């Protein structure tokens, strides 16, 4: 018992203390010791986690307003119908937008696969296809906004179809997501250009493609929740 207390009370020597600090610094300064992943990937996960909180707050606020308002909420099947061939087809544009964005996840996954095989040409080509899908999505969203603003008279502070909060919730949530898609398109084009130029060949590390893929898959996943809660509810 006394020996144990003596050992516990014995202070560490300066050499051991210095070694301990060096070990701690080495763990956190090296790319793999602390998180077992690169710093780039770890920082992207942290960013996506913080962004998850933001989108969760937006969607929770939307659901709270939706269930608490006493004014009838506009019917999404009517509001977002597309007039084709003399008939209004409910959610046609939204379905196409969703298909385009989900398809872009597939091309992004293939780009990551080719990147880790060292095939930078196909990886860059698939990233460009993914970015093009993103541009198409943003373009269709701009068309949807213009239709609601110019033809339906929807505004952030009100709309003629029901609850005034509909406009603010719609433009805030879809606009914030559209901003993420637009930033992702720029990110993908930049990485694809550098990939084709051979900037990552010297290091032989194409993990930036996977990091870009993490961001893009997150954007697609958020849209699934927006689609379910805003357009189907």
C-alpha cells in the first residue's frame, strides 16, 4: 500500500514529461495518429456536422411554423405543378430535379473510385459530369423561383395562396441549399481542372476527390429531407 502511494506521488522526470508532450504533439500534428484520417477529411466531416445543425434548425423551424399556423398551408401538389400539354402535372419539375441530383451522387461515387485507381482522366470527366448535373439542378431551381415569384406572386413576406410563412420558409430553405449546390459546382470544377492538369500526380494522393465527394453526397442527402418535408408533406 505504501509502495503504491510512493510510486503515485513520485513526480515525472523532466525527460519523461518532455517525451510525453512530444508524443502528444506528434499525435495531433501527424495526419493519421489522432483521427486515423487525413486532416482534410477530418475538417470536412467537422464542417458537414456543423452544417447539419444549421439545416436541422431550418427544417425544425419550418415544421414548427407549418403545424402551428392557423391559416391553411398551400398545397405543394398545386403550387409546384407544371403545366404540360394542357394539364397541370403535380411536382413534375421537382421530380426531375431530384432525379438529376441523385444521379449526380452516382457519378461522383464513380469519380472517387477512378481517382483511387489512379485514373485521373476518367475521374476528372466524371467530376465534370457531376458538376454539370449540379448546374442543371440550380438552373431548374431558378426557373421554379421565377415561376413562383412572377406567376404566382409568392414573396418572402407573404403569398396569395395561404399562410404568409410559406414564402419565407420556401425561399430560405431552398435558397440556402441552392447556395450549397452552387458552391459545390465551383469546388468540383476546380478540383477536376487541377486533376486534369496533373497537380496531384506528384504527391500521388487523390484524396481531394473523396473530400469533394463527401461534400456533394451531403448536399444530395439534405435535398432528400427537403423534398420529403417541403414538397411531399
